[in-house]
C-alpha cells in the first residue's frame, strides 16, 4: 500500500511548464494558424488575405484531389498491411531467439535506419533501374528478354514505403512479444489448443497493443512522405504529400496547401481516435 | 519456450537480406569506376574517385554535414532539458482538489498531449504549420527556425523514454531521500536525475538520429545558408544520379554502425546497472 | 512504562483518500525508548499511520506531536524521524558507503565526520568491508542492514520500520529480529515497527497497537493482548482461538454464569456486561483440554469428536457441541491415544483461561 506524497507535487508539476509552453506555441498555435489560413483566400506572393471562404475545401472536393486522396489511403493501407505481414513474424521470431542473437538482430534492424532515409531509397532506385541489378539478374536467368520497367511505378513506391516503415512495425510488436508471459501459451496448449489456435487465441490478442501501434505508426506517415513518391514513383503517382508539397512550393498557394494539410490532419486525428478507442496508448508508440 | 525452427531463422535471414540489399548496392557502387553521370548502373571496375569527390570542399558535403551536426547538437540539447523536466514534472501525478488546481492540471495534460503530437502526425503537417508560423512572425529562415522545429519533434522521444524509466522507479527512493533530510531540489539532483541518466542518454541518441535524418521538416523551414545533409542528398539525387552519393552513403553507414555500437555499449552498461537495482514492489 | 516521558503523540488523526477513510481517529502516546508495534491485517492503516509520522503523507485532520511540538505540517526532511522502508529503498546508483552517508551529506557534515560515522554504522550492522559494493550485489539480509545503517546515521529520536523483515526468509528473519531488538536496546532509540506477523510482534515489542479499519482495537503489552483481549477481533487475530457464544445469566460480583449449549460456565466478569446479553467467550486452543472421563472442573462442556489432525509434536482435535458450535483443542501428542471421530469427549479449561469479549466481528467501515 503506497501512495505518492501530496504537497511537494505541485511545485514539481511546474517543471513541465517549459514543455507545455513550447508545445502550445510551436505545435498548438502553429496548427491553429494553419487551420485559420485554410479559410483565407490566396494573396499576392506567398500570403493569405481576406475574405474568409470555404472555397479551398470546395476545391479539394474535386476528382483530381479525391483520386489522390484515395490513392494515398490505398497505398498507406497496403503499406501497413504488408508491414504487418512481413514484420510480425520477424518480430515474433526475434523475441523468441536467444538473448545474444536478439541483441544482434536488433542492431542489424536499427542500423540501416541510422543512415539517411533518402540514401536508402536511392539504393532501391539503383536496384530497380532498367540497367540495375534486379533486371540484370532476371535477364541473366533468362526470365525476361528486355528489362522490365520497375522504377517509377506504384509498385516501386510501395516497396520503398514498406522498406521505410517496417521497423515501426517490428519494434512495437517485438517489445510486446518479448514481455509476453509464455506460460499462457503453454496453458492454452495444455487445455487442448493446437499450436495455431494457441497462437490465434492467446498470442495474437496478447500482442494486439503492439500490432495496433505498429499499424498506426506505419499507416499515418505513409500518407505524408512526399519524397518517396518523388524519387520512386511515376509521373501519375500523386500522393497527398506531393499535393501539399506542390501547392506550397510550386503554386505557392499557401491557403490551399493549408487546407490540404488540414484534411490530412483530420484523417490523422481519425486514425488516432480509432487507435485510442481500440485501447492503444501513446507510450506504445515509442521504444 | 520453444526455440525457433530452421524455417524461422531462414525467414529472418531473408528479411534482413532484403533490408540490407539496397544498402549493399549503394556501398558496392560507391567503388564503381563508371564515370557516367547518367542513370547507368553497371559496375565497371574499382575506384575511389567518388570518395575524393565527396571530400572535395567544393562539393559542399562538408558544409552540409556541419550544418546537420550543429542543428542536431542544439536540438538535442534543448529537447533534453525540456523533455527531461517535463517527464520529471508529469510522472506520478496526483488527483487534485479545488477548481484552480484541477484547471492547472488539465492544462498541463493538454500540454503533454500537444507535445506528443509531432511524432504522431505526418511530418508534412508540422512542416507546413511551422513554416507558416515562422513567416507570419517574420522570423528569418535559417538555423534558428531549424532548431526550433527540430526541438518540437525531438522532445517527445526524450520525454517518453525518460518518463518510462521514471515510472518504473520505486517511489520510495525519493521518499527515502526526503526522509534522510534532502530538500525536494536535492532529491532531484542526487536521486531522480542520476537514475534517469541512462534513459536521458538513450532518448538523446534517438532524438539525435531523428534530427540527423529529418528531411521533410527541414525542407520547409531551412534557409539559404543552412543546407543540411539530408537536404543536400535530396537535391543531388533529385537532379541526377551522382555516384558520389554512394560514397556518402557508405561513409554514413560506417558512422551509423559506429554510433550504434557505442549506443549498445552505453545501454548495456545501463542495463547492467539496472539489473543491479533492487526490485521495487 | 508510565513514568517514561512521552516522545510521540498522535491526536485525533484522520486520513481519507478520495472518499475512503483510511484512518478513523487515532490517539496514541509512544514513550521514549519504547518498541511499539503496529499490528493488523493489510489495509488497516498501519502504513498510512507510519507515513504520516514520517511526514510523507498529510493527515486530513488531527495532529502529530514530537516532544510536545506540533510537527504535523513539517516537511519530512526537517523531522528527527527516520524510516526503514519496506523494500529498503536503497539508492541503486550509490554504493553501500554512499547510501549510508547520504543523510549526513544532506546535512552538510564535514567529510571526516561522515567517514567516521559511516564506519561506525557499518560496524553496528556488521557490514564492515562492504563499503564499495552496490546494492544490487548484496543479499536481501545485507540490504536490510544497509537500510538500517542508513536510517540510523542521523541518530533519529524515532525510527519507523515498515515491515523491514517482510522480504526475508524465515531463518534470516528470526536472526534479524534478535539483532534489531539488540540494536534498539543498545541505542535506546524509540522504534515504531510495522508487521503483520503476530509472532514477530509478540516477541519483539514492548507494546502492540492492534489496528483494524483505521482504528486502534487495543494497545497493550504482548502478554496482556494475548491473555486479556478486549474484543473478538483482538482475540482471533493473535493465536488460535475458540470463540464460544453464549448468554450471560447471573452476574455476581466478579463472576458471570455463561449458558452454552445447556452447560453453565463460570467466567470472570467484565464491567460492561449486562445480564441476558449474548457474549463470546475466548478460550485459546492450547488452553482447552480434552478428556474421555468427566473431569471435575467448573468450566466443562461435552461434545463429539469430529476430526483430529496430527502435526508432529502437536495435534488439533475438533469437537462439536450439542448446539452445533465447534471447538478446536491443541494438545501434545506425547503418550496420547489417538482420538476417534464420533467418540464422546469432555472439554475443560481453567476459569482464568476464559476471557469474555465483545463481539466486533461484523463491524465494517
């Protein structure tokens, strides 16, 4: 029976003031400002001016943008799903390996992500190019006569996305599986469950927090990573992130770019809301 | 617990191979003698020419690296202070009585949630928000705006790691220190902070990696004089396929391996220390 | 005991967490040099009481006086009171010497004094030579000693110990009990000790304060608590007890006749007893004797053996009275003939071994 002391707690909470103020200013105010901007009209140069309008949102409700939105969501969905399919078994096996092997695995998994994301994507660009190793291998094996067009396709973007996002699935699932009480699995086996049904009825539900966190962590960023489709995608791969990027830097339409961001923010909010509803916690999202 | 089967090991090896394939290709091509600045990816012979290019000051990689390091240094330092203080302040809070106290407490909770947002929303949203904010308050784009932006997304990493560590500490440790005559400030300095150091270090390493790697946010808030390494790489890769990027990647990879090995050393040290800690009830 | 000066007083202590009453009006005087134990089931408010004395918790109302001075609002670091925590709470990042020295360092004592005092304390707890060890490298018993040394270095007027031996195994526990008692007597420091182990409380304490539901049920010397419990709870919390329910009949001076299942039992009266009232008679299991012949004893009932459990040197026999009440008798197995279930038996006890107690078993907060 232990309870925290009162009294001294109040002054201690004040230590969180810098963090709260910083977040209020640079996250809270700036996001509110963007929401505000989205309701203005485009001004001269890189500015916004009255009158207030919902016109920016009206523009978004056009086939061009809706198609882009759909494409982004579809890509994010497949990215999250493929990350789960590839990452879950990996995390599961990693958690079941010997401690020494586990440390090595972890290191091998993390190190590539300490190098720049752009460079890793660049590696895929080499691999998938017409004269690159993949095509060379295919031709050498006689599987194809002429080089396949692998680069600058939606498939290439998906490969790049999954590649960029997979640690964000592996890490939360791993930390979940690692902390799991294996006697529960043994108990379910003891009660007559087959290995598969023990996995489905015990392991999966018990690692659900990790799976949920992994899905959110791979889904959300996939919508916004414009540089990936920039480098690997074709000219018709226009993801939401590219739209924002283009409006901002090419068309220099600040209010409209703001409106596009607000839509993305709302989507994100929805996903996080669903995640919370399903019992997810913020802490599960960092390791 | 059953050991992994042969199939499991094979699967893991395959995934790791796929993970490293693009990197290996990049390293391999960094030694490629192919002189072409075109999108020609054929290996033609061994050469160190791209490394020479890379270290040529005119190429601008040195300047970009130093920008990135300065940026990461200040961002991590500031977020370490802000995040650690935040974690100490908000660990093990107590329900408040009274209207004003409760209002203050919920304001702090709101602040905590806001502070975590940068790592939960797509980077591009924060990027455009900060860009708009900075141009609205007429803050010139450059190192200052970069640091302010990076602190925003570095704080959550440090906050969450430190808070996680503090939450596992036996509350009796701080009480014991008070009981033995330490003022609240001394308790922080002699007990809480030293015990949080391993978590602060690993949070800082994480934040450092994130800052060094960040492209999206830097892309929108950088100034003409502050091209960071990721920005430099992007512009090089975007224009053509300059082979010295391969050399750069290999150098960064080597550095990353070194840093991670270092990090492992630190965290295994902290692990050992943690294992020695008495089990708290 | 009464001539000793009072060191600590609790006056009308109340504590509520949210809506729950943890402490419900505590009054207590602790004398200088005394070894007082707070005993009670978990959740009875022992730890809360201790934490309020240490200053780690504020009472909702009431006062704490140390040497006659009100210290209720005083911060923990300003009280001449130290605590040995339940899980020791040794600082894991400091070695043994630095843990022990912590209090003096916080007080800003000179280096030479600190090292001399640390040596002295480590000698007291027999850990000389362990200065450089980290807490994680010590056994449970050694950690315990460091925790004690650390809290004694400031020479507190009062030492609070929260189940200090709870995590140790039985053998080590017995040894540490004796050592703690020896230390307490040698240093003359007042101890307030929490335990839920009644044997520990019995063997170490000068007085035991038995707690239940945030109240003191009885504060007495161990012997008085055992021999003269005031309530059914006090009687049953310590030792194995039979609570025989009956009705008070004739109340004469100093004596009550208790009607139990058709038997009339003379008992020592207590001043609160009213004739006709339903009462409980407390008879310890080991004070209840069995016999197959009708023994000429005034306190005697007859029943039927239900079952009997052999436990080495002792045996517990369960007897059912004609009205269905069940009694348990503990007796030595030396030279016995095994009691047969179903056979008729007489239970008897010395009139002084039966204590009439108030029935407080149904009480709730």
